[in-house]
């Protein structure tokens, strides 16, 4: 979870590189902008807390289910000599508690609806983020300041603290979600290894039972893999593998890794295209005092970001969404 002062810090980091009397610093630190920034920070914290609640209870439910599967799989192993009587009852009780926890987490998610709360809060936060920069761009030049200088500094602030900042975010998160959605994520690899181990046990037992003629090295390996109650070991291992793979899939679906990886990558590409195509022209126009070009650039940037945020905006529409930033 990022700091609630993250956007403020990004703005201040840019301002720190300017002279102390830079006109845009006075604008960014004005009461109107600070009020919008505070409103954004409040909405952002609310969104992050709602997201944390959704992920916490969702993941607890998934983990409890996986734990119940693994506990049940242990009882499939030929371990009666070790786990019998009271210990077996304890293991069975643990499995029951895990399934009860799964049911409780599911019921709580249905009752509290943290996913809807998260989306609603995030819609408001993103709206407030855009309005913060819209307020900066709409602000008049401070008394005595050169209008062209003010416009140039506004564009530089917008580019550093919003456009490039969001671009870095989408690029970073796209890669993270790709890794999590990959068929070769750590949990999936563990599941594949368990399946491979169980398969080897089964093949070795089958080869020995059929008396198949095998190369010496393969035959030695098959002999080493033939163990008593191999079928029960195989069943238990494949059950654990199924639980691990189901856990990885459920986690990916809950976090929408594939969808987010695609959306974030496309959003980053669109931002880079816009920057490459339009920014040089906007910089030239702004240096000549063309404020309309700056407003249009901001509108185009927000249009790209709003497409990605559409899922949030549709959940919580606002009368201010159609505000003209000009």
C-alpha cells in the first residue's frame, strides 16, 4: 500500500527542482489546490483500505480452502501408524475448521461487499486526482508572473507529477500482473512439480507391474520409485497439487491479473504514443502562450486514464465527471 501523501510528494519533488519563487509553486500550494489534494488523499486512503479488506478476506478464504485440501490429502497417505486415534481426529477437526473458515470468509465478503466498496472508493479517488491537476491548470497566473512562464511550468508539473508518474505505475504494474498471471508463477511451478512427482510414482509402479524391459538407468530409477502403497501416495500428492493449482488460479482471478496486465499495458502504450506525438507540439505552443493546447493535452491524457478507470467510474458516477477543465 502506497503512502497517502504519495501524490503530494510527487508534486513537491517536482517543485523542489524549481526556484523558490516559481509561479507554479504558488499555484500548487494555494488553498484551492491543497483542498483538492487533501480530498484526493482522503479518497485514496478510503480506496486502499477497502481494497485491503477485499484482498484480506478473499485471500483468507482461499488459503483456508487450500489448507483444508492439504489436510485432507494427508489423510490419504498411508500414515495410519503415525496419525491414528486422537491425532487423526485432530487432523479431521482442522480440516473442518478450515472449511468453516472458508464459508465464513465467503459469507463475510457477500455481506460486507468490499469489492463494490473498493471500486466505488477508487472511482472517487481517481476523479479527485484528475480534479487536483485540473484546478492547477485552471488557476490564473500569480500577480506579476509572466503568463508564458506559468503555462510552461504548469505543463512541466503535469508531465512530471501526473503523466510520467502514471506511465511508470502502469508499466510497473503490468509487469507484476503478467508475472502473477503466468503459467509459470511460483505456486503453479510447485503444483506442476507435485503432479510430475505423482506421475513418476504411478509410471514406475505400472512399469514394474507389467515387467516392462527398461534401460538400466531407467530401470534403476523405477525400482527406487516403487514404494509400498504407491497408489495412495500418488493420490495424496495429486490432491495437494490440485489444491495448490486451484489456489493459484483463484488468487489470479480474485486479483484480475490477466485483465489488469492487458489493460495496464495498453494504457501505458497509449500514454507513450500521446507523449511522443503531441508533447513536442504542446511544448512549442505553450511557450508561445497557447493555454488551449495545454488544456487539450490534459483532456487527452485524462481520456486515456479514464478509459482504464472506466470500471471504477461506472460504479460511482459523479456530477463532476463532466466538469470542463478549461
